[in-house]
C-alpha cells in the first residue's frame, strides 16, 4: 500500500508468498532441481514442456493484483536501469533503503526497497539488497529464472534458483 513497504517473497512461478523456500516446497517440481514439472526445456531438469514464458496463472503480480498487471520481463528490467532512459539513486524513503528510478522522459519514478531475499527459512539482506523476480525463465538451466539484484552502487540482472523467495514489483500493461 506504500512504495517503501517490502511486500512478500515468492518463489518464481508461484502466486502465494513463502516463508520456507526449498525444492521440497516448490510447486513446479517433484522435490529436487532435476524434477521440474513446468517451464522446462531440458530433460536433464525434468519433464520437458518447452514453456519459455510465464503463464498468467503462475504470475504473482497477475494473481495478486489483477489481469492488468504482470511481473516485468528481463527486457523491462534492462530498460529500467538503462541510463539512457532513467536516472537511479540509492536513497532512503521513510526509513527504508532502496533504489529510486526516475524516467528521463516523463519524470515518473518507482522506488524498489531493499527487501532482501529468502532461502530455506532464512531472510537475508533486508535493508541492504533487493531481489526482484522477472517473468523470464532462464533457458539454459531450467531450475533458474532471471531476477534483478542490487546493493548500493551495484545492480545486475542475473539468474538464480526458482525456489528462492524474491520480491515482485508488478508492471501494468
């Protein structure tokens, strides 16, 4: 309900928040990284379905906000931190650290709080780093998807295990 609120952490492709993030609790596998049941392009990782786009039914933004919203794609994250289009500032909003990203074309901005991330039952990095899921699975390793990770002065779009709990900041179509 406010820009600086951390929000929930979700495993990639799940629509309910999680406090325990393990392969044994992940919806799209049968208990391990090599038993994927959805969004799998290699038999090395499970049942191949060749899905390379997150379906609305598995999109945390769509499920929690409405069909007008979705998780941002890899390309949208890339554009968000492109200095040709935006200015980024590490700042504090109402006592919460994070990045403020401001459009150079219209002056609109978004604040991404440093909400940390979750693995197993551990919440790490709150107040120091942010980790936000994209809607884009990683083709070469079916147990991973792209996410935006940042600390003060450092940002990267990287791939990580789908089981980890990361934040979601939706975009509107």
